[in-house]
C-alpha cells in the first residue's frame, strides 16, 4: 500500500487530490488522504466579497470529495517530519506517508509591520472575512473609515467591493505602488477611474505601524481609520522550513522542474507554498498557476506509481482579472511571463469573464474528475503551458 498524503485543501491541494483520485481509481494499492484545517472549502477568490458582507456559497469538502475515495482528515498540521515521513496534527494524531503533496497555501503577511497582526483585519479565511463584515456592518449607518493596506490586486478588489457595498463609509487604499501596476496604461486608467467613481482615496505611502484606530506611516504621520484591512503581501507557513525542507527566503519549498522538493524528492510542493521556477522566473501566488501545479503533481505521482518518469511542469500566465465591485471589472491579458499584452477587457464583458473564472467550480469540477477519461482531459498542459 502506498500512502499519499496531501496537506491543504485549497485550490491547489483539492486539484491534486481529486485529480490523483481519478487517476488511481482502479488501483487498490494506493491510499489518498487529504488534510485540511476545516471541512469548509475556502474560496479565497471570493473573500473580499465575503468581507464586504455578501453571502458566499458554503462548499463542504466531504461533498466535493464524495465518490472520489479520498479520505478527508480535518485538523491543524503542527509539524512535518520529512525524514520519518510523518505529519503531526494539533490533536495528537500522527499520519504516515510515502509521498507527500504539500499545499498549505499562504496568508496575509501581518508580520511585516508592527501591530498589523493585533489590530488589522485580514482576508485569510471565512472566519476572518466574516469578522470584517460584522465590523463594517456596525459602522455602515453612522459612517466610518476603512483603510485598505496594500495596493495590489487583492487590495483593489477589497476596497472597491467595500466602497460599493457600504457607500456611507470612506475608503482609503494605501500602498507603495500605484494600483494596477503591471497593467497597460489604458487598463490602469480604467481601474483608476473606477476607484475615483467609487470615492476611494488612493494614497502612495509606506505603513510603519498599525495601531488601534489607524496606522502610522513610515515617516511617523498618523492616518486614522476605524478599520484597517491588511492585504499587503503574503507569507507562508513556517512548517516546511522547520521540517528541514529546502526553502527560499520566503519559506516556500524549492522544487525541481517536476515540482519535487530539491532536498526531499518524495515531497511535492504546489500552489502558493511552493517556489516554482519557470524560464521567465519564479511563479507568484495565484490560483491561475496554483491549480495547474496541483493537477501536475497528481499526474506526476500517478506516473511514478506506474513506474514512469515525471515530466517537467511548464506554465505561462494568460490574464489578470480584477473585479471593481460587483458591476465592473478589468481584465488585463498577459504574455506567459505575466507582462501585459495590449488587449484588455472592461465593464460588463470583464465582469462576465471574471465571474466565469472565479465562479465556484468545485462541485462540477470534482464530479467531472470522477468520470473515467475526463481526469486526463483536464489541462495540466495545453493552454496552461507554453
Ligand atoms: C481576496 C483574495 C482574492 C484573490 N483573487 C485572486 C484572483 O482573482 N485570481 C488568482 O489567481 N488569485 C487570487 N488570489 C490568490 C489566490 O487565492 C491564492 O493564490 C490561492 O488561494 C492559492 O491556492 P493554494 O491552494 O496554494 O492555497 P490556499 O487557497 O491558501 O489553501 C491552503 C489550504 O491549506 C489549509 N491550511 C493552511 N495551513 C494549514 C495547517 N497548518 N493545517 C491544516 N490546514 C492548513 C487552509 O485552511 C487552506 O484550505 C486571491 C487571494 C485573496 C486573498
């Protein structure tokens, strides 16, 4: 019996588990176990919407895994012993593995600035997003101020969603870069116009500290806010480094071209938790690249179980879809290295596009993968690769 353990049931881990299950369904010598913090699938792509107070689908992992043969274990991973090939959970359980797919994702980097962990809200999970929604609800009628820290795409999506949903709140988007950097000037202008239309104040600055009731800029100037939402940067779990796996300076597992850990080849790393190099550089954490890495890990493990060599992973980006509230969006099409092409979509067409790519794909997707033949159809190559 070969025990394959998958840690983390986010986009990458769930892709790996369901795809591998479909590929080994006729084998009785492979056992698949998926470990996740809770039973609910965290649709991170929708958490800015949850945080603004909109209802989000309650997708349960046992339903998504029904019929796949994957055993779900709910628990918090506290340690990985890469040498002994065991994983420890917070309730004292120990799980053994022959092969490990590490997909523990990432979270907002609240450690980068003093006070952020204590005083800022995050969009790390449903609990955190719902806490933000509850706080905004208490402020919505009397007015109040929200400061979104981080002008990346998550910050833009959160600020626009909050401003649209709570028009009496004043919303400030504060970050180092101009929002929409990495887009063509025309797409960036469209994004800026949407921020202006929603009354969002954009400020280029660096935060030095988060305090109760606001932030202090790096130069010491206070910026008051009733709510601070932290979206500036991400960090990964320290578990991989503590396990002795080779990690990069951000703690992500360094992989070879087949997504194996360079120090422990029976460990694969996928999604935000992995440092995966392509010809153009390191992948940055997105669902767009995370799902194909999960599928590729499944394909590779299945090949190895059949005695065939794993193939290298090849990926190229193709878009940056950004919602600007529920009624507007901008989609920047990109070259494989994520640099912008001239083409972009705006308005209704962009809303439709964005909604289609972030729609809750799991019930249909997971069921599709249980149909023999369709698992190998899912593109882990083709349009995802160069
Ligand atoms: C608001 C928001 C909007 C976004 N929008 C987009 C977008 O439009 N397009 C895009 O491509 N990307 C987007 N992203 C980024 C995208 O969500 C991530 O890149 C993606 O979720 C990474 O997938 P993952 O499977 O690697 O990790 P995750 O989705 O983070 O999943 C990790 C899983 O592991 C579990 N876990 C973590 N630690 C432990 C532990 N110690 N024990 C047990 N379980 C654990 C978590 O509970 C979670 O289920 C967005 C992110 C946010 C926050």
